[in-house]
C-alpha cells in the first residue's frame, strides 16, 4: 500500500529543511519498538519446554533493529533465526509456514509511524 508513502513524500516536500533529521529520529528511536510490539503479538508460541530450552521468541528479547539513513529494519537475533521458517512460508511436519508476521507487523504500524514522522517534522519546523 503506497498511500502512506505518498503522504509522507508530500509532507517531506512541505518541510524540506527538517524532514530528513525528523524522519531519521523517528525511524531510529520510535518506530522499531512499535513494529517489534506488533510482531511479538503475531509470533507463534509452541508451548514446548524442556531443561535448558531458551525462552520462546515471543517472550524473549529476540529482535533487534538495524538503522540507516531514512530506514530501519527489525531482525531476529542469532538464536532466533529459526523464525525464518514460520514467517517466510517454509513448511515442515511440525509447523505451518507463511505466517508473514514480520511483514504484517510492519503493515499494522505504517500509518502510526507516518503520522509520527509528520508530527515530528511539523514540531521541528516550528521550533527552528
């Protein structure tokens, strides 16, 4: 859905002096925890337990962020890279794939993140 991107693009044209800094601030600090929260809600939990088993990804600090200029990504940490299988569509006898919880988590927050970017641009523009 590109409507949110178009809305952000139009706001960037209106606030050219502060847009990049404002968006980077949101993308590096505020947006990743918002996306992580939605992903955690969508993640499956197996309910399996045994001695020495790590906590499930949904209840552990299993995600990390990677930031760049005008970008961020939410990724899994080392021990939780197995989330690739239920997320991407891979199937085995033991679980169902193609749950797309990373993509759906991002989509669930896109309007909120764009609203926050625009609000930040306006407040930064007014304070300068």
